[in-house]
C-alpha cells in the first residue's frame, strides 16, 4: 500500500474518531501519565461549562471535589504504574461557574503491546438529574418522616360505657400504661383531667344520639401514669356499629408552649424593632405600607399604613429612583444610599424580600438608616486626602537637594533617592527591608520611616537578631508568663508586645533561624502567637522594618531562609549606598560629626590634606569608620586611615587577629600582676577585632577562634561597648 494512501487513510480515521467523540452523548477524555487532559470531547466540555479546548493540559484532579480528588489521585497513580487497568465510580465535578455536576465515571488504562503506558480513557455519563432527583426524594422522605414522627398517632377504641376496648403502642407511650392494664380494665374518663371531664362525657354520650351535633375535634387535657398533665388534640369518629368510637390523640403540649413562647418572642421582636434607631417598614408588591416602626411613625408624624410608601414617606408621585423593587421581587436583596429630597439628609436603605409558604416573594421589608454624619465624615476625609496628597508632593519637592533628612546626612543623588523611598514607605503600612553594608546607617533609615509614618506616636522597638542566642529567641520575641519555665519568676512582655501599635525593627534579619522564621511568619500573616506558658492568643498590630547586610535572595536559594518569609518581609526594599559610592557627602558628614563633639572653634581643624585622604579612601567600614577616625583624631590628634584597612597577606593568608592589629604597649597600670595584664590584653584584643569587623560579633568570634557565646560572655565580662569610644550616629 502506498505511503501517501496510508497517511490519507489515517487522516480519515482521525477525522472519523474526532467526529465520533464530539457526537457522543457521554463525556469522553484522555489523560496522560501525569493526570493531565490530552483531549476532551464536546460533551465533556459542555457539561463542565468549558469551551472546546479549554481543558487541554489541565490537571484532571483540579476539576473534582476535594474528597473525590483524594481517592482518584491514588487510582490514577496506580493506573499510571500499570497496577490497575480499570476503575468506575460516581463522582462530583466542579463546573466552571462553581456548581456541582454528577457523573458516572469509568477509567480504562490503554497500554502498548510492550505493556507501556499510552493513555487513560475516561467516559463520564451524565447522572446529574438522577442525583438531583435522588436528593429531592431523600429530602422529601426526611421531611415526611419528621412530620410522621412528631404528628402523634396514639389511638383507642371506646365502648359506650367509656371502657377502652383497644389501645395501640403510641397510646401506651402517651399514658405510660401497658395494653394489658388498659384494655377492658380502664375507662377513657380515668385519663381526663377533672376540669375537662364534664365536657368530654357530654360529647361522648351525645355522639351516640341520632341527630345530635357535637364536635369531632376538640382539645382536652389528660394525665399520664406519672401524674403529668398533657395537652392533647382529639379527633373522634363513630365506628359503623354505632356503638364504639375511635379516638386519635395528638400531644400538643409542646405546641401550646411554643405558641406562648412565640407570642412572647413576637412581643420581644416588636420591642426590638420599635427601639431600633433606623426606620423599618414593609410593603406589598403594590407599594402599600403594611407596617411601620415607631421611629418611622414619629419621623413623618403619622401612621401611614395602607398608603403608598413613596407618597407618604418620600413625598413623591412615582416610585423612588433608588428603590430596588424589581430586584427584591425577583428574590434578591438590594441596597442603596440616597439623599432625601424631603429633609436633604443621607440615608442607607436595605430592601429584602419576604417569602410566603409557597416560596414566592409576598412583600418586602426596608431598613433605612440615617448616615448623614458618615457621609460628612467621608467628605472631610476625601478633602483631607487631597490635602495630604498635595502636602506629600510639596514635601517631596522640598527635600530635593537638601543635605539632611532627619538624622541622615547626605545630598548626593543616591541619598536623594533614599529620601524618596523613605517618604513612600512612610505613607504605607507595608513591611520594609533595608539593605546596606555595616555602618551605612540602616537603623537611622528605619527610625526615619517610623517617625514619618502614622505610627510615629507609638513604640519603635529595636531587636538585634544576631545577638540573641537561639534558645532565647522565642521567649525574647513572644514573652512568657510567670512559672512558664525554671527562672520565669514574673511575667515578661516580648518584643512583639512591646511593639504593638508601633514598629518592630529587626536588625541583622539574616541571622534568624528557619524555625523562628516560621513562627514570625504566622504573626505577620495575622494568626497571632501565644507567650510561653499562656493559653491566650495575642494578635499584635505591628509593622516590621528589617535590615541586613546579607543577600537574602541568596540565603533563600541556599535554604537558609524560607521563601514565604522572604516575600512577606521584602515588600518595600531600600538599598543604602556605601560611603565609597557617595564620597561627595564626606565633607557634610565630617562637618556634622565635628559639630557633635563640641565647640568647632576649639576643635583641631580638618586640613585640605586630611580631606583629600578622606576623599581618596574607600571606607570599608562606611560612616561608622569615618566616625571612629574623627573621634580618634579629636582624642589623640592622629588622623590615620591605613590601620583601619586591614590587608590580607598574599603568601600564607594568615587570619590571626594579632597580624592586623596594632596593640598599645601599655596594657595595664604599673605594678599590675600577670592575671590583670592578661585580662587587659584580652580586652584590648577583643575590642580591636570587633572594630576590625565593624562590630559584627559572628565574624569577630571566627577571627578569634572562639565560639560566639564565649565572645558574648567576655564582652559582658569586660563591659565592652562601642559607644565607650565612639559616638555612633550612623547605625
């Protein structure tokens, strides 16, 4: 057979197959090994309300209800692995509009001759109407059974002398007596309460007189074996023999109590309606007022029930333009705000349908509330927003070319961009992340964002994440209750409580462990937290401003930071330039720090040579290093830059601290013993290494060859504080 003939034949078969699939009444689909649709016929798409081709490449499980999807997922996995060839069950699909579609689904695995997976064919037969009918039938049966169970079917046959000839089981339950105690042993009159006995006896005898008129139905009280009186409804009829009568009983004790309770409830509801601040009324489809609450009657000065609502309430000749009459009588509620032409006040009107026993809308109810004050407040708020927007534009224009922003110094283009970002961040409540090398002034920027925001009058809580030991993170952030653990002698508020209503500044954010990231993420997402030892959930109102000198995106890639935590923090990024990239700000910074140290006329001058050296130096420690240099110059009259730039040894790359640190020769006072001299040496060594590493304790500990906790203990022991020798205005 020629090759082109085979191809033509294949195309004909493919076209026939497509036509057969699309003409099929059942839904048909093909799945690949991953459970995605390869192909769906027109019936499948039509039943699920999708256009042809919309389902291709979609995951089949996504169209199923969750409980069905869990089971089918395992079935598809087994069929993809060749462990199952066929499967069938009734299943629920989610249509495109969210409605449910029931189908009888059959799955068949198609394999090649080599037993390799080719596809899974699914056939879905429409059983939606069947399921709906079953559901209606089940609902109907349940309703019928509830009515039957509560209807009361106790019955007895009564002789002429009132002896009970027969009693059924329900009568046993009603009275508490057994059949053998009742039948032919007790008279019907023995169960009747004394106050109804005369009436019942009269009816009983008159019923047996030809032509006498007595009611076949009436209410009566009976007493059961326990002496409890019950209200019952009796229906009595004579048997064909004209001697015996049959009586059926319905216990209406609960019904009568309910009627009394309903009257009380109606009275309470009416009292609530009458006390409501708004105006409430109901109307029929002809706009005739059927009910008005007292507030509305007082408002218009009369009870206008029976008149047209738009005439009596709104003094109009036709339907109100805001009226939702058409929507309401289609079964939908409507709501509209309008300004009344009568008193020129604003109202919020809500109209709801009232259904009758047939399910049709019989009338509507309207709740009308005076919202004039709210509308006036909204108008004032809009005017304030316009004012603030203009003020924001003016403020942004005013900061251009300024040399400082709060406590931040600099007029370089890079800093002008930072000022712009601070203003933008302060205008929102979104989280902020500040990137920058150590010593660039990240805390000052965070403080500026807080001071410019609506939270300015609340707390600004600073947390150095890198300085908190891992085992104390949770108690420091969340606080604890007295007795939560050994040593918890009193309640302690955590950082989150302290920052409630304000700003939480997380410095060195990159040092937070993955475990703590999960807990903080829950707080950021509004799920709250519990202090240690407490069973009460706290939901603080905080804004997080974080800072880091690390590449957080790289930490996410390396698995050291959760991606969801990163994106919750990384909302508004602000990148602070290093000092080497804005050297035009160095003179301003020098002038600023010189003013901080006292009277400028008494301070040693900054010569042109010093300024040139400062301008040509790269400042690896940024503003903090500049501050230290100036402090040393004013203290020792030595302007030195070289010893702050530690050079790596190219030969051996020695990393010991003493290779890069020049120690003072006077380590202790004259006459000091060896332990005192060693401690003085150790204190100076630690300080020098901390200065070398811009006070990053982790790096300093690594250079010293000791554990971070050991370094923390020695810093505490020697009371080493960078503020002792440096007045820090940059961090």
